[in-house]
């Protein structure tokens, strides 16, 4: 079962590899690495499309989901076939994890998106018996005593949470509020990661909130993407320049904003060593959405340039 951290990290895999491939000099040194990187770029693009189809909560087409899995498996097979050692070339199909992907579209069709019936926080419960039980080849009485011990420890944790509720922190709205407007400008000008949100009926804008000392009020600035000719693309990740369109939107009630949010997003900078300071960014959304080639935020697309 995939952990919480891996679910979150999977949204950013394509971005991390895009920055790595933008800055590495390995490609210039070896023709074998050049050819491997070509296949790896294809594989990463197909992985992004498949992950979005499988893990997104908003409605996805089952036939597109099935197609994305088959294309990913084909690309993985091609990579294994060329770069695996002769004796391990068939290991790809022997491993059940890859083949079992083909079962997921039917499962999603019957039970809904995978994320909605994943165990979430409770998945970490497996860490508790792991610490107490060395293996399962024990008598029934031994396992019973261990389960009793785990139950007592669990109840202690439960009552500690009741007695000290301040130790727990709830993250409800999915975006970060900055200290002030200048703090946001600094992050944009210095190509830092920013957390923001998008509003319904404003699909071409991203908003960054900041505090003014009033708990019920939210202030924010708005940006949009521009210069759709001079954009950067690596591994299917698109980077566009940002332009501030509203420097200071003041005094909006928080509840009004929260009800209007269509998605929470993170914007990530284009980073290339020894190059001009281009302030270009890409977007990763909470429902496995990304910044697409037409400068809109939506489901990842197959990058035609990588699959020619």
C-alpha cells in the first residue's frame, strides 16, 4: 500500500526529473545515456498522465484510464528491454505490481476514485504491530498478549490527544498565507516555491493570500501566465512567465473565498544553472492537475514532442 508521503510526492516526480535533466551534463558525455534519457522522458510523461487518471478525485474516463496504463506499461517494457541485463529482462512482467495496474480501471468503475477508499492516516497503524511482533510464527497466546499490549498503548495515545488537543494541528484549506504582499513579490522575483489557489470562473488566474491581522478577512494578489511563445518544456513539464494582474485585493471575507476555491496549487520555478534569470514557473494542483501547453491548469496531456 502506498504511504501518505508517496501520494504527495508522486505529484512532483515529473518536475524534479525535469529540473535534473535541464541541469545535468551526463547527456553530453555518452550516447547511451542520451538514448536512455529519451526513453526516460517518455516514461515520465506517461507516468504523470497515468497517475492523474488513477488518483484524481474528479471524474475521469475509464477508457482513458485504461489507455494511460497500457501506454505506461509499454514504455516501461521498452525501457527494461533495452537497459536491463539479459537475465533480468523478464523481471518486469514477473513483478505483480506492474501487471495489477490493469485491474484498476474496473475497480475505479465499480468503487470510485482510489483516493476515496484508501485508508489514509490509519494506514500507519501497521507500524504499531511491527514494533511489537518479530514474526507471525508464534502461538495464539503469544499473539494475544501482544495485541493486549498494543491496545493499552493505543488507549494511552488516545487519552493524551484528549488531554492535550493543542498538540494537534489541523490543515483545512490547503494553501499557505504569507506575511504580507511584499513577501509574495519576493518569492516571485527570486523564483521560490509558492502555495496558492484558483477560483471558479477564473481558470487563467492564480491567487496568493497574505495576512493583515484580521482573522475573518483575506487579502491576496493575482497572477496569470503570459508569453506563450517563449516557454520552456522538459519531460512534458511546461514553464511559463508570470505577470501580476492585481497587486492588492483587500478585505475579502474568508468564508466567501473558501466556498469559491476550485483547486489548491503549488507553483514551482524553472531552474537552470548559469542562465538568464527567467522568472518562469509551472503548476501542480491538488487533484493531480498541471500547467499544460496552452497555459491552462488541467489534467496532464501526452506530450507529442516526446512521442514522435
